[in-house]
C-alpha cells in the first residue's frame, strides 16, 4: 500500500440507519471548526495561553497517535516511508489542513521530516479570536504530527513550527525530528506532552489564583502599615528601611545616580549598587537581580527606586513594591513641594534684599539663608543650555551632600549659589568641582558659570549678583560650544560695558574695530596687537613704546601705520585711541575665556 492510494471513501464507513461514522471500526464525528475555535478561546481565557497550548498539543498528540495505530493495522504498507507519508494524506482528507511534504530522511534510528501546512483551520480560528501574534499557533497540528510520527516510526518524534500564518507569515512550515536530533531550544516542547488532564490544569490554576489572592491580602495589610507611616509623618528613610526589611532586599532611592535614601541588607548589595550606578559595571545586572522603578508625580521626575537581591523577585514582593511606590511618591512629592516653597521664598526675598536692602527685613528672614552680608561672599551663577533642563540640574546640585549648607536658588534662566567664607577663598576650585560633577551627570548639557566680585556688604553683594549673571551671558555668547567658567577678576576691565550694553553689540564693536588686525596677526604670526596695546598703555608716547618693544622709532611708525590701515582708525585722535582701547579689553577678556576652555578640555579654567 502506498500513501497516494488512500481515498476518503475507502477510509470511512457511514451507517445510514444509526448515522454513526467509523474509521477502522472506531467512531468518528464531524465537528464545527467554529466550535473548536470557541473551545480554544475558552481554554486560553481560563487556563492562560501556555497551559492551553499544552492541553491542545496533548489533544493533537492523542489524535495523531490513534490515527497512526489505525493506518498501521488497516493496510500492508510497501515500506515505513509510505506509512509515514500516509499521515499527511489522512490529515488532509480529514479536512484539518492541506499538508505538503517537503523533505524526508529516515533510517533505523532517526527521522527528519519537513513540510508545509496550508489552510490551517487552527491558524484561521486563532487569528479570528486573537489576531496576529509573535508565536506559532498551530498547536493541535504540531501535536498531531508528533503523535502520528511517534506511533508509526517507533521512536519519540517532536514536530514544531518556526514559520506560521498566525504570526503574519505567508504559510505554515513544520519540522519533525527524533528527540535525539532536537536542538536545545526545541527540547522545551517535550514538556507540553506530559500526561496532565484538564482537571490537573485547573487545579494548578486554582492554586496559583489562591496564592495570588493570599499575596494580595498580605500586600493590602502591608499597604495599611505604609499608610500609617504616611499619616504619622515618618521620614522617608524609615519608610525605605521598613520596606527593605519586609521583602528582605536592599532598596535605594536615587536621583541621577545620587543616593537620596538607602537601606542595604548587607555590604555585598551596597558594593553591587556602587559598581552598577557609579562605575557603570552592567555585568552586575547579570549576576544579581536589579530592578528599577521611576518615581514621578505631575510629570515631575522625583527619582527612581532601585531594588537589589540575589534571586528574582516573587509575585508577593512585586505587589509590595508597587504598594510602596505610591507611598514613596507621596512622601517625595511632599518634600519636593516644601523644598520648592523654600526655594521660592529664598528667590523672592533675595531679589527683594538685593533691590532694596533693609537690615530689619533681613533679620526676620535670616533663618532662610546661610550667608551673612557682612562676611566675605561671592555670587556664582550657572546658565544651562538647553534651559528646559535647569530644574533637573538644580535638583542634582541640591542633593549633593557637599552643598547642604549653601544658599542655592533659581531665578529667570540662572541658578545662583552664594559662596561664603571658606568657599570664597578658592572660588574657581569650588566652581571647577561643581562643573566636573554636572558634566558627569548631564553629559548632553552645556554650562556657563560666572563668578561675581568679592563682597562684604549687601551693596557689593548686589553687584556680585549682577556680575555673575552678566559673565554667564558673556561666556555663553563667546564660547557657546564649551563648558566654561569665568571669574570677575578676568573681565573686570569690561564689566561696566557687559552690564550696561547689549553684549552682542559689544562683541560686534570689537570685531569691527580690531577684527582685521586680529586676523592679520593670526595669519602672519605677527604681534601687532601687542604693539597696539603697548602704545596705548604708554599714552601714545613713541619713545617709551619703542624702548619697551625694542624697536626703532621708524620700525614703530611703520607698525602703527599698518595698524591704522587695518583698523581704519586714527590713533592720533582721542576717539581712535579710546575705541581701540575698549576693543582690546573685550578681545583679551574673550581670549582669557577661550584659553581656559582649551586648557582644560572644554571644561573650564583659571587664568
């Protein structure tokens, strides 16, 4: 007997009187495909997709196994290959799917069989109910092929899909192999054929639901405890400690990798966190269970929760963490609102005392500040680009323990810090450390830090405040692509113009006045700028200038004529000298800042 000789009429017998249909003396029934689709849908909804898959694959296995036994006993086959090929023919005749065998290789010990499934009823019904997915869906067909081939070949055979209409492919393709030939990723299908009844599946589902219910009850009790913490106004640190002890894991709340609160179960977890957050050793994620959860309120990023353990979190732990997140969010948002209120009060009052200082007012609100007007102070301003990130930068600065006792506030487009006493002795070092930290935390932002003059009273503090802002604007205009710091002492010669003039106009004035001279010096490696500066410093005295530059009078006259030609200016007039003097001051102020940027790899530096 050959597989091609199988015909539907010869396989089935119908008793007209009883209506019974038999195949090899075993009763068969015609079943609606829609009804099977409904059964499939209900199994998925009841058991979940993974258990439903296992149940239907076992159903297909038994179906295929019985068909294989029937065909083996009904005919005398030419060879085992024909018996194996009879399975696809029978499957097609039964109306289940159109099977097109592709390759078949077999010997006494192994089988390799591939082919195509077209018009799969199973794929059609799955798409009808669930749409296209990411996994193969012909579970009954795979089970049928596995059961039939195992029955007829005599060794365990597993059939599986890798191409399926159910996940959007143009056709379904199956591969069948003996178990010994299976690759590791395909051996997982063996677990689906374990003999388990629907009752055992339902029992397991019930136990899981019972466990989930118990976890929810315990999580609700935990929620009540957390609510009590909230109502008692317990600090965030106590809440973090309580949650960490409850789930026996380490917890960290941080903001841009800077710890706000933490509760470590052991030193090992603390090392893991430091390696992961500070040193960016991401292999820690492979060796430990590290989970992160954002903490946000009203579109404000308050930080994140990091949970560290050696094993994967249980469902109960996840429920507890979800409950805790809401409480952490409320506590942190409450603290944020208080801090914002304090910052705003500082901003408003600082503006007031800067504009109209009253010692009585300052006494009443002095508790808001750490500085005293009579001590040595300086104001440092930070301009951030893009400006939308200013609040995040402000939060990062405030959370740095080194800034605990600093007066920090924001106004307009600037962040202001009042440097006092010890900090004012080395303001550039203080600013450099701050810029280094910010550049690390916000590598995509640009920072322009201006440091105002030293002050010992409120009048000069106001000037320091204005200095810092003007300097930040100036270095932003002249060095927009670099992170840079500039201090009052470097630009004090043009400070009056920076405050009272449009800075763009000032820069345009310098370029218009001596721009060609600067370009000439750069192109010819000459030093006419130094000649002009020395001449102006000596009030136009030719002899003193020539002596200082070691030039002859004739040589100096030649240089001055060249300078007048390049700058289109008359150095014999007061206006000409004044314009050149001012342009030189602006040029050297910009040069100092440019040199700082280059000397410290576009980060900053001292003159």
